[in-house]
C-alpha cells in the first residue's frame, strides 16, 4: 500500500508541518526505489583538446 | 509598489548596479543569499549583451545565444525576474516571467518524476549551488557524492558521506568515500589508501601514485603528470607544476614519467576521457542503486550523529545540527519505506504561533522521525531543494515558492517500468 499522511507537530517554538509518503515492504515487491540524475548540461571536454597540450 | 534598483527600458528588466540588486532582493522580503545576487548579476549581463530581451508580440522574454549554464541560472530566477510595462508610468511588478521551456538543461523534481513516469519522488543528494563552490573544473548542479544506477557508478563518492544502498536483498545505510573506490584510468586500475592528509598508493611496488582531494589542499604544487577528474571524466591532463584541485573531484598525480605515458597511451587507444569506478564492497553486497546525502540520523533505531561526515568546501559543508530549515528524509520502519519532508516558511520575523511551519534542526528531526516510527533514516538535501511529489502532485510547500532545479532525486516506479512505458504507448 502507498499512503500519504500530513501531520502537524506542535512545540514551544511553533508548529511543524510534516508530509509523509509511506510504502509498505509488501508493495515494494512490485516497485523500484531508485536514484535518478536530473538533466544537466553536457560539459565533457573533447578528448583531442585534452591531449593536445601534451603532444607539443 | 516601487522597487529600488530597477528601471524600465524597452520592456526589459534592467538592474542598474550591484548595490541596488541587493536592495531589490531585500525589498522582496527574501533572505539574502550569495547565489541570488550572483544570478541577478547574470541576468544583468545577459540583458547588456542582448542575449535576453522582451518579445512584445509574444508577450514573453526570449533568450538567444546563451550558454547552457546561463540558461540554467535563468531557470532558477524565473519567478524573480520582473519587467515593467511601458504603458505604466509608475514602476509596477507586472508578472513573473521566463517560461520553463526557455531554459533547457536542468530539471525540478516534478519534471524528473513526469519524465520517469514515477509514482512518487523526493529530492536526493547535495549539489554545487553557490559560486564559491565552483572551481574552473566544476559546474552548477554537479551532484556531490555517490550516484549509482543499475550497478553503474555515475558519480563517485569523494568525501565521506551517508549513503542509501538498494540491493537485491533490501535497503541499507552506509558511508562511502573516495577511499572505497577502485579507479580505472585507461587500462590501469588504481586503488588508494589514506596516508596522513593525502591519499597514496604504491602501484606495482615501484610506482607511486597519489590522489588529492580538497581535504588535502585547494592547489597542488608538485612535479609529475596530473590527471584532473570530475564526475566520470578526466577534464585535464597536465604536466604544469601548479594545478587547482576541483571542489568536487580529485587529482591523480603520477610522478613516474613512463607510467604516465602508458596511461595516456591507454586513454588515446580507448578514445575516451571517461574513467570507470568500482567498489568491491558494493559488488559483494550486490548493490544495484546508491545515492549519497547525509548525515545518517537513525540506524537500527539508534541515533547517529556524525558531524565529521561533512567534508569542507562542498555541500553540505554549511549544515549544522542546530539550524532550523526545510528537511527531506529517506527512512525505513519495521514494515515500510518512508519519504518525508518538513515544511519551513522561513518567516522568522513572525511570532511562533503565527507561523505556518518552522522547519527543524537535525536534532529535532531525529525526535520527529522516532515519533513517526522510523528505525533507519538519512537526511537528504534540504532547504529550497526539499520537495515531495506523489501522483504528480507536490505535497509539501517548497520554501523558495517554486520548484528548484535539483541534481538528483529518489523516485518510486513500477518494477517493470520499461514494459509499463511501452504498454502506455500502445494504449495511446
């Protein structure tokens, strides 16, 4: 089961709003939890340029 | 409302000088951050260069000939750029500008979740987000720490950081650093052991190869061939004596000329500047996915407080256990995985009872996690990055007021997502 819960914790400093997504281990058998990389600009240096100074 | 530091000219925002840019940010009631000022300056430069201009017909800002980096910075500024309509005599905030489509290259959590057709997602590890964190080799939004997807290490761990490991057996929390890596450069495999503040290895009992991170020095001054590595790429090979150590990478120093030539020849033959990483410990544990963040807060129900986990110079070097902020957490209980965020309206000028939510220190966070029933928990990137998405809906209130472009995320997908994606195509 995948559930969502919003809880509010009161304290002397003020309240805290907490958001919780719960996924049971049973449900997890059908699911993948995985990290992903966001799209970021390509910035690889050209290999030729990288080696060029050493060829001189 | 008058806004100091801004003047209208051809319907384009102009920020007249640096000091006034400061005033602008303060007047908007936001906390002054160096990255805000830096980005405002980028906008100013783009306007001056004619790269950013307002299209009257389309009623939107347009960008031409900007670099991907400039586009990425603009994306984060999209709700802060203001323009003044010529028809209004008085200065007036008209509307936020810059549509997301203008800025390719970077993504927020919602975009990541949608692209991956994920059921849920939470922001992941730390990334370079401040100008002072960028050396000439690094770039904004470069991820910090291990990122391993489907058994491939996409980004290496550099400093010792708490890490989530997802294996075929289950989920566990561990710490990893550059010392755990075996690094293949060309065809030469290198493993390193710590020796005082620098990391050294004896190769073939004759050739000594050293590895330097920011923990050693900001600049390296040694004779020999240096291979500068950031992420999975060699970004520079040099025999110059002085070389800058990347904030989020390392330099491999090879003193023996013959060995350096051999490695360079191997790189040429392989026709790639990529390096390949492996971690024996992860292979033994059959780890499939891994992502670093930190610190680990709970392990087997017990509190863990390791402030030494944070390296200097790169995020989360600023994190302290006693500072309140928006938080994101990955946790497990007896029978569940939990994705958790804590909101922080960051309105510290208000009375406690007037505030929507005050965020949490890491100590307070540990207490909340125990109350929720967590047994194992790790802190993820927080602050304005803190975002939680379920069923294509943002559940928390991100403190920037908009979704920040992040570097990595942790998502929940159907196990057979590849098949699922293709089925969906056929249904359409």
